[in-house]
C-alpha cells in the first residue's frame, strides 16, 4: 500500500517533503530536538502517518549521530558517564511502561505530559520557575523515571528530557550533545522496532534516505545560528520550542 502511495507522489508532494526535512533539521540544529514532531506534523499533511513515521527514521538516526559526536567520541562518552543514572533509569522505565501502552488511554498521558511541559515552560519564561537544580542521584532517578514511563507509553520522551536539562541550566553545547546521545540510542532502537513492525521496508527506507540530505542541510544551517547565540538566548529559544511542543501534545490529547 505504501509503495503505491510513494509511486503516486507528485512533484508538489516531494517539494513539501523536502521543505519539511529542511525545517525539521533547522530547528534541531538550533535547539537540539523536535525533529520527529516537525517531521510527523509536516509529512502527515501529504502522506499517511505510517509513511511519515518511516520518513523520519533515517534522518533522525544520521542527525543524532552527528549531534552526539560533534565534539568527538571522548566528549560524547563523558556525557554518557555524567548522565548514566538518568539513562539507565529511563531505559528500565521505558521497558516497563511499554507493556502498558495498549492498555492505558492516550488522553491521560499525552494530556498530563503536555500540561506539565506547558506549565514548566511558561513558569521558566516568566522567571517563576524552580531554582536551578543539581544533577544528583535523586533528580536523575526522578526525571529519568518520568521520561521513561511517559516515553514507553506515548513514544514521546523528548520534552521531559529537555525540561530536565534546562532545569539543570546545562551548558548549551553539552545539552545538545547529551540530547544527541540519548535520541541517537532511541533512533537506533526505532530502526530495529520498525523493521519488525513492517513500517520500514525497502521502499519506505528509500523515501527516508531521500530526506536525509535536506534534514542535514537544515541542521547545518541551524547549527550556524546556534553557535552565534549566547546561553541566555539559547535557553529562551529552547523554552519557546518546548512550549509549542507541549501545546501540540495537548492538542493530540484532545483528539485522542
């Protein structure tokens, strides 16, 4: 079925798809996240959601590897060691909560996650947020559990990760690198999962591969902007993107 859809895509459809790839890459280059949501939202305008999901897989893998290793393997490994408790906790909770995905209602998790993210972003933007936290074991376990539990059920764990790193006032270079490491591991798992699910086939993998270059170009442009903005502006832009993502989640919950 998806092979037939791909063969019937017009020139206009391809222009939109390439534009979505560039836009998703640009936003990721500036703030380090949000690529999957931009891809899903944009591609779903012209193709079925399953094909939109397949389309984002390879650009997500490639750009996250690039993002994770932008400062070299040693820097990436240091980030893994620093946030290892968060990563381990999140992984365990993903494995546990994934078993509940087919039982619990989407509206509960998408709504609660969206509400928390919107409240967090607004409070931070208004200067009313919690004081900067320390990356201790307690915070790592709490936020790792939240991200893992919500991620396992809804498939979305980017916003709580970004909220955690933002609350830690993480340096923008390390924040982007840590996101690349975390999302890169998740993206590899996504490839394996959707080869098994049948969503990533030879035909859809070719579609996804064609979107790698636009996404990489957009990301390169975004990185040029990101390197020129200071920590304060980076934090504000990150919170604004996070606020938009929270509102998107609330909208999805309303239609779940």
